[in-house]
C-alpha cells in the first residue's frame, strides 16, 4: 500500500515537470529556427545581390577579352583560340557547407555556384592580364624596331647613283656600288635616319670624312664624303639629329653624300628602307 502511494505521488510530481521542460525546449527550438530562417533570408538577399554583380563582371570581362583580341591583332599576334578563352579547369568537386545544405540545399547550391563563378572570373582576369601584357610587349618591341629603322632620307638633293653595278666615275671600270649617292651642295646637313649609336666618326681613305651609325637589330648606316662631322664615337643619336654636313672629301668628283645601309654586316639596297620616298609602303 505504501509503495503504491509513493508511486502515485512520483507520477503526480514528475510527469507534469517533464511536460513543462519539454514545452520549454520546444519553444526554444522554434525561436532558434525562426532566427535562423531570418538569417538565411538575409543571406539569400545578399546572394542575390552577389549574383547580379557576378553577371555584370562577367559581361565586363567578356568585353575586355574582345578588346584584347583586337589589341593582339594590332600588335601582330594571333587571336586567342576559343579553347583558351574558355579558361576551363578540371578535377574539382562541388563543396557545400553541411549544415547549410541540410537546412537549405538550394541556397547552399547557389553559394557553391557563386564560388565557381568567382573562380572562373579570376581565371579570366588572369587571361586578360597576360593577353594585354603580351600585346604590349610586342607593340613595345615593334615601336623600338621602327625607331631604329633607317627609313628617312638622310639629306636633300637628288639621287645621282643607285645601288648595284655601275661604271665608276673616276676609274671607268664596272664596279659594285654599295650604296646611294645624293647629289647636293656642300654644307647641306646630313640627318640620322633612325635612332642609333655612333660607331665611327673619322676620316677614311676612300670615303674621306665619314660616319658609321649602329641602329641595332643588325642594321648600320654609313655616310661618306662629308665636309664636317658633328658627332663623336660612342654618342647616342635620335632620328632627325644632324650628324654631319655634305662635302667632297675622299675620292669623289663633286659634293655629294654616299649613303649605305648594312644588314648583318653586308651592304643592302637603301631603297628598301626609305619609306619617305615610298610612302605607299607604310
């Protein structure tokens, strides 16, 4: 009888308390879920805004890639192939936040998709950077070559003798003329046709007072029969600088400039370089 009474008293005291605790726990969980849902709703809004920005960045990088293709063509480089433009990668697996995936799988997948999109944008940004760097390096190289290309006529006057075989005006023998002769009065200025460095500025046996310029890239130029030299060996010159004046020093029949262009140490026809005489070559 006593045991039954004790059991009855225990049930009256314990069971209602358990129900109360259970209700409290349930209320706390509901409140936590509501807070979590609010946080996720805010997160969804942020994810939506990030989606919009990713779309805008993707369009911007697409335009930049198109511009880099044009720049590459201007620089004389081949266009990037479609396979390169895809900037694809392989071997990666989708990564999810386990808690978020369990609570909101759609949001988890959207965030993972954003991460992959950002990775792709970074790869495309790297591709754009490299492409522009390649084109800029090529343009710089071409610009340097053009500045060192002897494409301007070095003095005024008319061409009295061309490159190739001729009858020498003094020796009356058939000889190979290794340059051009510009017939012009004594004292006419002689201009550097391109950037370069003075290799020699002195008197020689046949050309008299003469100048030799090294333009780099295997190209050098020679100026003979001068009346006065105004540059020294080792001096740097720019296209258009006066380097000497026309005269009749050395072996010559009259005042003129003997002009040579050498490529890799061998005389070549200066006509191939004088773009101001042949503007259609530009």
